[in-house]
């Protein structure tokens, strides 16, 4: 997928979401007046069994949209592949009680994966299910720190665009968003999901498929910034992460370890820089 293709996919996300991403539900609203029957859209949450070769790897609870992107991003952030070229194909099929995401790896990569396969049970709020040893907590491999600089105006522009671009969340008020912005704050790609990890994996997968250089922009996420989110960002190679909510202590520790710039509690007119402030430009809108 080209950069143009990714922009077109983002523009599609700015309109009505795919029908499979939400379902209409009859409700009754109560307020000071009489009860009012009506209809609300609920975000769809469905189990997706991620399968490499013919071997199941994980069951993740996801919003069933952009699952090919999810296959690429999840494979990278789980450490199963090092790049998009190691994935030959990804396709979705119906399974009993959910969906199956069938990912075909290059033969050598598949052999390596099967040699160290682990089973995890995925949940929308858990990124380390199945790990039975503290030493097994994931940590991204070292990467050269990007020379990217970002203006405060660019961050404000990206935050405003993220709020406007979350079409599914406007309908359901139940999903997280993750976006990639270029140096002037223009959103290049945006993905949504009931799981914050899944939203970021979908975004990273879209960027991988487009061949996006991590030095050309920054990440904006709507959720709290846990250590898993930092690890995913670092594995992709992002240098700057902007989060709507606060980070955890381990997230900050990992951001410092990886040399990331971590901005959080971010709003259109203010934010808090927890580490890496040397990449931010106080005046102007670009890097």
C-alpha cells in the first residue's frame, strides 16, 4: 500500500465506519422527562483467533475492521516478524464463535516462530496474558533514535484532527483511537478498536504496509499510556508518543530506556512532557 493508499483508507475512516464495526441496539433513555425509546450504536467486539501457518497463536478481542492491518502490526509488536516483507499474506475467515485471522509467514520466519511459540489468551485490556516469568516481559530491540523534532502547534493540530476523525467512537463512545501524524500535525492514518493495544497494532500494520518511515511523524493515542503501548511504539521505531491520558511508571521507565519522547495528559491547548522534551519546538507548528 502506498502513502496515498493509506491516506485514502484514513479518509474512509473519517466517514461512516464499516457496518461490521457497530451494531444498532434499541434502548430507553431516562432523564427528567418521560422515558424515551431510541436507538444507539454499539461497537462490535468479537474474538479473533490469530493463526500462523496452521497453528493458533492467540485469541484477541477486537473490533472486526482493518484486520489485515492488525495482522501486520500485531506480528511486529509481538516480535514474530521484523518487517512487512516476512508476511506473505493475511486473510480473514469465519470461525466457530468468531473469526480466524490466517497469517502466512515466510518459511524461515515461520520455523523460527514455531520454535518459540507461546500461547496467550487475549483480552481488550491485557497485553501480557500468558507470560509466566517476569523476565519474559517484552522489550523492543535497540533502535537508533530518530532526529525528528515536533512543534507544539503540530501536536495540537493532530489532537484536534484525531477527535474529529474518530467516526466509530462518535457513534459508540466505546472505542480507542491511534493515529500517525506527519511533522506538521496532519493525520496520515487513523485506526479504531475496542482494545487500545489493537488500535495501535492496526495503525502500525497500516504504516508497515505503506512503507512509512518512522522518522517522518509521531503517534497520537487516546488511551492511557501503559508500558505495552510504549513497547509497541518503540518496536515500530516511533520517536514521539502523545497520549490523551497519563502514563504508568513502567511506561515512563521504558520510554526513557528507548529514548522516546513521551507527552501525555494531552489536550489541544496543553500537555505534560514526561521525558524527551528536547524533541519539542515550543514556537511554530512544524518540526
